[in-house]
């Protein structure tokens, strides 16, 4: 496959690729990734196309291939975010935060323009534990709170933790089962997986890393910037309100800011990323990646409709005095792609013969049910 014209075209970053099926694109991108030995980020117009392509690429590459998906509607994210999408996103960020080798990430427009915490802050909020480690149980509980874990009486769902005496239970999105950490004074005595239903031990392990339970992570400096700018915007947006409306508006914003201060991570609080001075995104989690827009025409076209929908939602929230209005709900394409190595795959057929792929779908004969049953019978008799 490395000798395929389309693979060579992409690996050498020559223009000309276009009109690819999902299977063709997956094989070409995976092969070019292996040939280049460089991180790549493929940007599709929407999450559906990104998921399809990611599944195909993962079948070919396995380790080193990741999917980064986000809800394309901030309103949907606020009220009915997909747990599977959120878990996959967090696992990808955790892997990219520590991975040294090149990575291939498939995302979509909303994913590449989404605000994220800095890679350093995300790594800082990851919690690594091992048997024999000395750490105060109270310090572990505080770290879990900062990482977005919710305190419950009994751990039954991911993104939660509980404690009683010298035992701390943690359910990370990166694990199939919750983990029970048992202390002897301030030393970790044992770490074990346990069952949610019966609470019985499944197996003992020597170490464990809990990834943050959210990507809505803010440093102390971030929170100071958010508070100052949000309060200034609140005063400006309150000028035409009566006293009763002003009081309602102030109370709603005060509640939002208190949630942020107390590390209560509700998805609708994403909008406050726009008030942070230093912005980060997915590309900051990789070292000099090649960014592939596919197909570029559809990615650019989709941006206006995505922005219109989400800016409209933010403005509606502001008009109902449930949030301060700031239109920069995503990082701009010029900010994200400026200075990056960007390659565009077209949605239209290739005119350059040297870029035309030789990859074609396999042609299997379609048998009628009667003929298929006869073949099964023949094989069985043999």
C-alpha cells in the first residue's frame, strides 16, 4: 500500500486527493501515517462521519489510533450528552497527554475547534496510584474532587467516588470496573477491582491511574480571569434590565461561578472557556501534527451552520438571564489552523492521474438463498 499513488500523494503532501470512499480513505490515511511516522489529525465535517472513519482506521492500526468526538450542539451537551462520547474523549486526551510516539486522531469540526484545558493541567489532574505509595487519604479525595469526580454514598456509575474509613472507591471512565484503594494509615496497602453489584473483589492490581472525569478543568488563574470578565460582562448586559431582572441575572451568574470554584462540572459551564485568556485545543496535545481536512469543502461549509446554532443557543440563554453572552463558543479556524501544516482532501474526483488510488472494493458474487443453501449442503457433505 505504501506504493499506492494516493498513499504517496498524502505522505508527500502533494495536492490532488479527492472523492474517496470511507474504506479507501481509511486505508490511505493509515498507510500514509505508517509511512510518515508523524502524528496526524483527520477532521471530518460531523461526528457521524468521524466515527465511521475512526472505526475503519482502528481496525487497521489498533494502538496509536484515537477518536475525539464532542456533541455538535452545546444545548444537547448541556442536557443530554452521550456518556460513551464523553468517556471516549477523556480516554483520548489521557492517552495523548502521556504518549511519546506519533498518534493518529480522527475528529470533526466541533472537536478541533473546542476549547480544552492545557495539556499540562490535564496531566496534573490525572491521579496515579500504586501499592506502597504514601499519600494521605484526604489528599486523594481532594485530588478526585479537582479531577471532577462526584462524591456518592456507593460507587455504581463511572465518574464517581466514595470513601469510608481507610477505603476509597473510584470508578474511572478508563476502567471496566471500579477500583478499591485500601490504606494502612497513609500508605496504600492494596488496590483491587471489584464488582458493582456484589462489591466483591475481582482481582488485585499493583497500580492504577484515574483519568479526569471531565474536560471542563480550570486552573486557579483561569478561574480568576473567568470571574473578572464574567462579572464585567454581567454589569454591561444588565444596563437595560429592571431591578428584579438584575437580581435574577446576578444570582444565576453567581451560582455558575460558585460551581466553577467548587469544581462542580456541569456541561453547560463549557461556555466560560471563552473568558480564559490562554486558549488550548486538541492540536496542543500533539507534537506538530499534519492536519487533514476531509473533505475540505464540507468542513468549511459546515462551520457556519454549527456556529449559527450554538451562538444562537448562547444568546438565548443570555436573553433569559441564565448566562452572559459571548459569541466565541469555539476557537476560530484561523486561530486553530494558523501556522499548522494543513492538507485538504477534496470531495470532487481527482484530475491528477498520479494521485488516483488503486484501492478498489472487493467484488464478491451475490448468491440467491437457494444457491447459498446448496453450497452449504455441498460443504457439509464434503
